[in-house]
C-alpha cells in the first residue's frame, strides 16, 4: 500500500502582477525524498513557499500533511521544518544561539549540541551570523529546519553554492532524515542532487510539472543509452549489426572509435564483447553511458538546466 | 503516521509539537532583548544619548528651561525621549532589518504565532524601558532631581507612549525598506528631540508652530510626564488623549499595512 501523500498540489496558479510564476501545477509527493527540479525561474520556490503557507494560491488547492497551509497554519507549522533559500537569522545572533532559540519553540527538539556537531558547525558556535561563511549559513538554516523534529522538511536549494564536502554533509543528513522516517521536499537545479537523493523527481519548467517519477523511471522513459568502445580502425559494422538486437544502431565515429546506441543492458554488453572476441578485436576502452536526468531535462524542455 | 521505512526510531524520527505558548513567548522576548542590548547603535540611542543629554543640559545652562532646577524640567522630557528611542526608533530599525533578513519570514513558519511574536517584541521593549527608567532616574536623582506626583499616572503615560510609538515604529518597519527605515527613524528621532519639548520648552517656539508641535506624541508624553513629575498634577487627560489617538491610529495602520517580507 502506498502511503498517503505528504503534499498534494492541484492546478496551482500563482501570479505576481502580470507575471505568472506557477501556471496550473499539479504535484503529489509521498513519504520519502521528493526533488523539485528545474531551472531558475521555473516556479520551484513559489510552489514550495505556497506549501509552507507563505503565499496564498490565486487558484488551485494545496494540502500539506492533509492541511491547508494558509487556513490551518497553526496546526501545520509545528509539523514542518522550513529552510529558506537565504537569511532567516538575526544579524546579531550567534549560530548556536539562533539554533537553540528555534529548538525552544518546539516541544521535543533534537539535541542541539549533537546537531551542531553533526553539521560541522561546532567551530562557529560563538561566531555572529554575519561572519559565517555562505556554507555555514546554509548548514545553520538546515539545522533550524530539522531541530523541531518535523514530519516533513522543505529545503529550498539546500546546497546551492556549497563546496563538494559541505554538499556531501548535507546529502548525508537528508539520507538520515529519510531513513528515520522524515519526508523531504527539496528544490534543486543540480541533477546530481536529485539523482543521488530523491525517491521521486518532479521536473518543473515555466510553472508546470512536465515530468514526474523516480530517477530510474525518468531516465529509462523513451531514452536510449550509449555504449562506446575503441578498437582497431575499419571493423565490419555490418557484421556487428547482425549480432546486435534489431533496434540497435552502430557506427564508427572516428577511426577506431565505435558507438552502439540502443537498450544497453548486460546482454548487449556481452554480445558486443563476444563479437569482438570472435573477430580478434581487443576493445581497449569500453564505456556505457546511462541516460541522465540532465539529458531527460534537455529532451523535455530543449533547455540546459544549469543557468 | 506513515513513513517510508516503517516505525521511526532514529535520531531524527519525527516527534513534532509546539512548545507551550508562554515558553515560546518568553524565549522570543529574551532573544529580542538580548539582540537589542548587544547592538551598539541601539545602546547609543537608548542609553548613551539620553544620559548625555540629561547630564549635559542639567549641568550646563544651554537652554533656558524656565524657573526652578533645570533637572526637574529635563528629566520628564528625557524619559519621554527614552521611551521614543526604544519603542519607536529602536524597534523600527530592528524590525526593519529583521524583515529584510528574512527573520520575520522564518519565524512565520515556526510554531510561534504572529501575535506571540508581537507580544514578545512588546515585552522586550518594556524590559528595555524599565532598564532605561532605572538608569535615568538614578542619574537624575544624583543630579538633584526631586520628582512629584502619582507613580501610577507616570506609568499610564509611559504605557500609552509606548503603544503610540510602537504603532508608528512598526508601521515604518513594515512598509519601508530597511535602509529607508534606518534613515527615517533616526531623522525623526533627531527632529522630535529638538521640536518635541524634550529639552527645548515648547513655549520657545512661535505660537503657530507650537500648537502643531503640541500634538506630537513625544510632546504629549513629555508634557504629561512634566505635569505630573514636576508639578505634581493628577492625570493629564489631554496628553493621555493625544497619546491614545496616536496609539490607536498607529497600531491600526501598522496592522493593516505591515508586510512581513
């Protein structure tokens, strides 16, 4: 049995003046980690902020943990954790002071010292917020989102601009949250982040969800994968094609560099290598390129995701 | 509750809940007060400037304050200034920057309700004012101040003044940009310091200007405090009325126009 949706958005429309930020968006997120992926300006933040109760939909309905984020915010707020894209901390406050304060607003908060340790904020506990690095500020915002032991956490671009090490620390925490039964909705424009963390990915462009599914489903859907190998130039492509399944194509791109396009699975790999063996070819470089979410996004929108 | 992995037991296992309201509001008030007392510019406004003005103008005969000891004229005015510096100038600037830095936004998604946040802000303003009154009263007494009147009347005036200034300060903080609030709040502080009967008696101004200046909240507060503390008058109804009108108008406008982001 699939669990109840944690977030249910139906036909959401949100305009700012004449600009339509969200244009009839439908999204269902269930327990686990859902990544909302899209380029800047796609409507990710507006969608998430509507779920957090910051914005009133112009039309459409939004339910978070079964509640209306605006009308029932009093019941909802203790149950969610919010990480804003930036800010949220008194400029005169110290990192540990702010986190302890947010903890005090909750009935059963996490152990603040352990959380500070966990996120590597120990060294900046006494440092004023303004003097923290961007990465430290982001980790503090993440800590503030989880300290109240929420059921559902919204993370708006949690790793934007982080160095690889800090990004990995954030990813580890998201995995731990998921493992302990916390649902996570995160926005990102990093493909890799969605692929690494998400059970479910919703791709947003121009205020609508244009595809949704697990990273595997999205990568599989319609897309073909590529196998490349190098050998001596001038191999008999016709003979190779006869050995391959009917829907595959093969070509020698440059002398000695071969490419097979089709449904790349272990069987195909075995077929190619045994054909090479029969023809006395040593494929000295062989690689399989899986279709990535980046490719999917490009195919769906004709746009590069990274801006 | 359903989860992806069955019953949750780990460190982060959900256990949501708001803290009891009194605890949330107390925590918020303590934090706000700490932020205020830590801020150098705020301390300059709330403690250093009123103290310096009180000492300087009581000891050196710069402004003719009429008959009697000048400290008896000045102390009520300086107390009014202190209320204005905390409830209006300080609160406007702090809240303006909290809005700018997303603090108000972040707190809006916390379990603390908005009215709880406003209650905490008011408590923090009142705590600061108590500290100011203690400090300034001690200095004034050392300078030979002899207060009169009913302390309850003084208290009522201070509370009404706080309400009036808070409404105006929050109106400014919730509608202008943080930088504009910073500039405007300081400018207003300076202008009202000069023209609000704080250190310069209003009868030094031409009659036309005076009748307008008398309607300012800081003038009503200094005048009311002076009537009680200097002359031992009963409750100054006129001044209380002016302050009450400012309080109602200011708080209503702030409630209507305040933008949280």
